[in-house]
C-alpha cells in the first residue's frame, strides 16, 4: 500500500521516553541563551517540509531503574516548506527531536542526542534522514518504497538536466535568429558602406548560413533527446527554411504540429509558427495553393498574429517574383490590417506588371487597383522607403499624388 513520506516517517517512529532515559543529567545551569538553526532532509535526500523540531532538556535524572527522567521543553520550532527552522533556547545540553506533520507527541521521526547549544552563539543542528544509519533501521517495506522514490527522483533529475540543456540551446537559437535577421546590417558594418553591393550580400548570406546551420545542428540533437517537444521541431524547420532545405522543413513543421496537437496543452503560438513556416517552404517551392492553405491554417490556429503571418506571405511571394500570388496575399492581409503601408506597396508592385503603354502619349497606363494601391501607400507613408519609387511610377503615368487619397471601389 502506497503511503506518503510523512506517513511512513510516522511508521518508523519509536518511543520517546526510553530514549530520554539514556540521557545523563544536565547539571550545568543555564547562563545565557543561544540561537539554533538547521535543515531537515528526508530519506530521499530532498528537503523535508513541515513538522517541528523540539529541544528537550533533562531537569531531573531518573530516580530508579526503569523510571524516566524529568524533562523540560525548551523550544519547539516549525519547519518551513524548504526544510529549514530557526529558534532560540537556553545554552546547554539537549536531545533534539524532529516530528513530521501530524505525528503523536510520544513519537519521533528522528533524534539527535547530546546536542550542545553554546551561549550567545548560533548552533547548526541538522537532521539528515538520508544517512545510512537511519536507512538501515527502516522496515523492508519502507526500504523498498524508498528505493522506488529514489529511482523516480533520479529519472526526474536526469529529465531536468535535459530540459536545462534544451533551454540553453533555445536561448542560443533566439540569438542566432536575431543575428540572421540582422545579417545585412552586420555585413555592411564589417565591410564598410563603400563595399560593393554583391560583396555585402555575399557576406550577409555567409552570416545567415552559419547561424541557421548552428540552429539546425542544435535542434537535430535536441529533437532526438526530446522528440515530444514541439518547439524544437518548429525551430528545426525554421533553420531548414533558412538553409533552403524546404522539403526537410515541411517534414519538421508537420512533426511540430503532430506533437503539439497530441500534447496535453496545445500551444496556438507554436501551431501558428509551424503552419506559417510550412507556408513559407511551400511558397518558396512554387506551391501556391499549399502555401495559401498553410498560412490560412496559421491564422486559424493563432488569430492574434494573423496580420504578421499574412504580411510575411505577401513579402515572400514578392521575393519569389510571383506577382499574382503576391497581390492575392496582400489583399488577404489588408483585410486584417487595412492601414499597413507596405501591403499597399506590395499590391501595387504586383499589379504594375500588368500596366500598358498609351500609344498616343507613351505614358504608362496603370490598372485602377494599382494606382489606388500606390496612392494609399503614399497617404500612409509619404516619406516611406518606397515613396520616391512610387512617385516616379505615378509621374510616368501622369497621375498626381493626392495626400487625401481614398481608394475607390474595386474595378
């Protein structure tokens, strides 16, 4: 029958009176007070929470064979949840007793004899019930239970050590992602602003590759050590996207989703991250329908980040040169983030490829939605990074820039 630690500490308790009968009379009078403190460790080696520590002093020796001496309780101190206690008693010689929570007054879980408390000092009196002498006195059933507890604790400690290393690796991953995102700025700083654009881009790619390779190495190791942690699979997929290993990334992101959905507490943020990461892998592989479905799943899994996911989708299609997918993605993103200037620019850039040339004026004829998107961009970001480009295109089309432009109905 399973019993908790407090109960089986009570089961091995022994009578207090015979133990006190072994004590020698204390004849030295109390001349001063002394502080006491200590820590209680249970047989498993963990702090023993709760219970009390009792300081007993013999005031009169036993008057005959078989008779108990007279004792006085000089102090009883509660044990904290962390297994600690403090107090103050008259200086002298003591029997110090630990009783677990709820233990009868005539029983004890552990006892220390001949404890001397120095006057005006601070004496440490610890109870270590994991000592071999104590363990040897346990009944066979209690020893068996203790072995089981120790085995479970050892497993837990091993698991905690694994978790510690995983957290350290995830901290490194966070920094690596930050460094990869800032690779262009770092490359420019290292090579100088006068360096050739091709050289800066090559250096930036070198930095990104190094960072994503480290992430892939760490997460490959960690997913082997703890395959039931969805965040590790998601980060592995992120690194594989960065290394352009898109098929591998899709496998990792799917694994992240399977693991997370099977967990006791599914995490919407991880599901969003995995679906969006899978969407990127599909988009960069030219699989538009699959990419759209994955990004839609990211929005459904984690609605608060919808604008982030959909904006990234439009950016990635822009980077891939897929104008139609870019425009469609920008339109979807604008439904949840209608005042995002970048989205209007991306939409305009996607549509400008459909512009024609007026044979009479030789001016560019922009599709209506394209002109509307560019005007809206300038309204929201008149000094934005693409403002001059947009103004140039509008000028070539003979369109005036309107600071109070309002997009009209769709054509």
